[in-house]
């Protein structure tokens, strides 16, 4: 989009572009999401930014009315396979908070200077600023929606010190953490306890077919690690997670789709989630993994527009607007499960999965790590795959190069192209995978993964 097109989106308060770009108003010093309900500013006073971090870096503070930091992430980072897209996925996973810019650069295979230059040149902000904006958003959500102590929020958000946390909140929101909390409705705040977990809302843009996602998760659920409970339409998905600093149990509720607005557009919505973490520093990473699992940063408008032009897919898109292509909460676990199947995965969990210190109902174990499986069952394709995952010969983290990962997977003895295609779609979140076998049209690019998902949900593919 050029700037004139972006201004038209702002003037029409078009929610389809929330998170895709931000605009700031020079006369007020505030930046907003495109759908902000405030009076539209004059064109000459408006500046556009690719990221919230770039707006903050230029001295603008977040609008208190539209909360621009709370929008879904840009779908561009799911589609792009270049270094900028890979870097954004890693930053979303909390790599900069844990490993710094040098760790981010090492994962990308570039120098820290090259990564800084590419991100700043294209997005207007470097990796430190992008991570800082993410921490500020996490902190604001926790301050305004939970009763957690401010000090605990500072470290849960990824800040290295309370002073750094206070300075950032004042700069980004022009308020102290205490003032942010006082301004939020007390009725909207919920207690965060070890048993109840941290309550969050996971935002998405446009329509969301929650039923299809929960159906798939229920069909795939591995006992001991996952469960789906409740009646259809009001189900809860729960699972265990191995995280960088500890472990977690997460729960996400199925939510009926949002009604269309008077203009016929879907305003978007959210999924309610609760996170029980042994170490609050894992909050950002856990949220990122849930967003990838539920495909919450997708752009359903772009997907549906392209696929709706196809004669075969048009009725399926009309029946299920906003259908998502679920990803993975743990890419390495997903790869093993795709290879061995559900029943064998449950056997591996029972035999090798680490027991939780505090089991929660039927959730009793973590899925076994690749290194454990490689040592315990070294033979066959499973042994070869887990050994490759354990020693880094196959990388499936959010910053992995998808083509390199596919080539490495195909080099594993016994791996077939169909299995690799599923891993690329789910573990690597590739929206444009065409597996061998099905008749896949090039006109479905760059959304072939979504096209095949429509066919599966409609019962036209196994």
C-alpha cells in the first residue's frame, strides 16, 4: 500500500489493516491503529509506520483509546521467508530477551550489524526496539487485566530490571504502571494465581472458524500432554509446554465467531486463554507459541479473497470465512508426532515423557525431548529424525529457513515427501505448501496450505 491508500484505510477506520501498519499524528504525539475511532486527523499531520516500535522510536506514544499495541501481529511475518520475516518470528518467540541481538543474529546466520541494518532499513526499528515494544505491550496487558504485583509483571514481561520497566512504560504510554492500573476498570482485572493462571485475551483479525480448529486439535490430542473438554462451541483446549525457563500448562477457550458489523465486515475478536507458568519469564514465549498453534496472526481477508476466486474453493470459503491453518506449539514435538502417529506418540509420552512436578487433571507429562528419544530409541526413522533435531542438523524453530529445513528433513533416512510437507505446513507455519498427491492449483498461491485445509474440513481430502 502507498501512503494515500493507507490514509484511506485510516479515514474509513478499516480494521482489516490493524497490525499491518500504524499511523501517528504529529500534532498530538500519539500513534494509533487504522481502525481508531477518534476523529480522523488531517493528512498533512499523519505519518505511517510499519511497526509500533518504529512509531515509539520516533517519539510517539500509544493511543489510550484504540490500544494499537494490542492488535494481532502482521500476517506478513508468517508469509515471508527472508531474514526480516524470520527475525520477526524469532523476536516474537522472545529470542532477543533470552539471547540478545547476538543470539538472534547467530540463529539467522548473519552478523548483528547486518540484522540491525536490515530491520532498521525496512521496519524503522532494530531488534532491541522491536523486542522492547513487545515487552511494553505484554506489561500493559498484565497491569490492566490482572492483580499481579508490579514487580512480578516487570520480570514476566521480559524486562531486566524494575527501573527499565518503569522507564519504558512512562515513555510508551505517558503513564506510570500504577497510573495504567488505576485507569483500567477494576471489574476487568482478574486474579492471577498459580492454580488459575494468568488470564489473557489472544486477539485475531477478521472472522475465525474456532470450531474447525478445535475439531482438529481434539482429533490429534495426545493423552497426558493434551486434552479437549466441553461441549462443541464451548470447548477448552489444554496442554503442557516445555519452555526456555521452565514448564507451563495453557488453556484456550473456544469462542463463537464475532457477528458481522453493519457494513458486513468482521471486526475480529479474541480467544480467552490462561497460562500457568513455573517461571513468569516464559510468558512472551508461551503466548507466541499459542498464537502460532491457533494461527491468530493470519490475514483472513487476503486468504479468502484469493481462494474465493477459484470455482472449486469459492463455496467452501463462503461457508467457512476465516478458516485457519493451525500450526504447532512445539515444532520438534509436532515433527515426531506427524512421523509416528497419535497412538505411538502416546506410547512415547507414557514411557519417556517427563512427569510434571504438579500434574493438573489428565495433564501429567511433557512430550519427550528429541535427545531423550534419540538415545532411548535410536533405530529407524524415528531415531534418525530425533538425532537430527537434537544435534541441530534439522532446525524447526520460528527463525528456521523453510527451504533448508525441508532439505534437511528429506535427507533423514526414511522420511517421505508427504510427511515433510505436513511438517513444513504445521511446524514451520508455511502458508503455501503443496504436498505430493492432491491436485493443487498454482492459482491458490500464496495460500495453498489454506486451500488444502478448506478441502480437508469439507471432507474432500483425507
